[in-house]
């Protein structure tokens, strides 16, 4: 029987019943490489890329495979933007704020000090103008981005000595990622941008005085508590840092509509899974760290206030000299204002009440 005639007369259901597969299922196999900015040991943050790759393979029936490579395997942790932009890899998984040296606007796709929490960041991306504005910006780098996870609000890092006031920040050499380093510098600290896999060694050798990474689960695995006794909170520079999947625009546009949908669905699944992992594992890890002698401390109010004031002044300064930043930050800050007003009446009040109860 003529294939086209059969399809026309019987429709897709009839074709499937007859055991004749439509041509769309005969797509060539696709093989992509994904470069991560993280070491394999961090099953939460690195693991999101694995979740993505497994989902793509499953949903495509094995026809679309993404091999995941840890930082340093095929390129350095901080080389992934160049790799995607140049097309030497199809995609990457990273923290956008690592690349603020190229343009400060990168940080708005991840986290800035006193920015959005994780739910607000997801809302801005998916239901606000975040994804639209960031994609317009990333087009300059041949990149299409998809949200690829969030850690939730992070801890404020590990310190060899107690931070009693703002004066203790003066001269402090701290490993701190993204824009947090910019603000730390403005209040007297000395920021160091070091990949996750190299932080412990620097802290142990005394090359740095303090370091932040994410939170209890990852920090415990990295062993920071063994070389710095004080653990501060909150990570005011990372209220809800979003990780991203960066995809080379030509590679993405070459996909069929079906495979584009698979990639988008897999990224969303990885995005949700990452924070679920952190929220489930951090409480247990924090108890264990405190039980092992970690000294938990809140940042002094003068440190928080000085950092906030410095951040707001810095953002105004950037808006005067960086048009990309100005365009995106104007929308970001308006969204933040409305979200904070809303959360004040709901999440914040509910959370503060519940945390005061004995459960």
C-alpha cells in the first residue's frame, strides 16, 4: 500500500495500529556535550545537569543524549560561556554571576546582593519579564538560557575568626562569588573568585580568611568546618541564586519542535529538583555541623546595613554607565518591590510565626 495514501485515509491512529511509524519518529540521533562549572562531588548543584540529561534521554526514547562533563574535564569552570558562544560545546550548566566581568548584567540572571529569593526569581523568569530580557541580553553571546536550578537562600560562609562588627570585615580575604564580592570590597573586604573544587585548599593553607559556597549540605561535604569554626548567616548576596543552562543558539534552533520541548521540559524538571534536594538535605547537615562544634552566628546589623546601602548605591551607579544593566535592572527592581510587599503579608509573617513555635 502507498504510505502517503495510508496516512491520509487512516490518520495517525490508524497508522500506529497498522504498525507503520510516521516519518517524524525516524529522526537522526542527537549527541550533545554539556560542560558544568561544578565538580562531580557536589551531587546537588552538579547533579542538576545529570537530572537534565537523564530526562532528555528518557523523553526522547534514547534518541537525544547529552553527556555531562564536570568542571575541568573539557574546559575550565569559568570557560563555559566562551565554549557555548563559540559553539565548541552545545551547552553548559553554570551560575551566570560568575561572568559579571564580561558584563555586570550576567549577575541579574543569577543573584545580586539583596535581590530576589528563589520563588521570586522563578516568578520573574517565567511569569515576569526575566526570561525575555535575559535572552535579549544573551543573544549578544549566541546563548539561549533556561533556568536550571536554585539553591534557595544561602549561608554567609565560614570564618576563621568571629565577625563582631563591620570593622572585622576590613582586610578580610574571602572567597565569594558573583556580585557579593563587589559589595564586600565596598565595605572593606578583599574578594577572591575561586572555583568550588579549589576552595578548601585555599582556606586550609590560609590563602583566604573565609569562604562561602552554598549551604550546610554542600559545605559539609567540602569539609569547610574542619578549617574554619564560625558559620555565618544569611548569605545576603545570594537570596535565591538561579543556575542556568546555556545553549548555543544555532544548536538549539537546529532542533525539531519536539526536541526543543523536551529540552525545555527537562530543564524545568532539573530546576525544581535542585532546590528540593537542598531544602530536604540542608536541615540534617546543619544539625550535624553544629553537633560537631560549628559555631553558628548571625551577621551583625551594622554589616548587613552597610552592605545593603553599598549595594543600592552600586546599582544606581551601574545604571548610569551600563545600558544593558539599566534596562534589565529597572524591571528587576520593580518586580522585587512588588514581591517584597506581597511576601510581607504572607510568607514572611507565616514563616516568622512558625519558626517561633515548638514543634
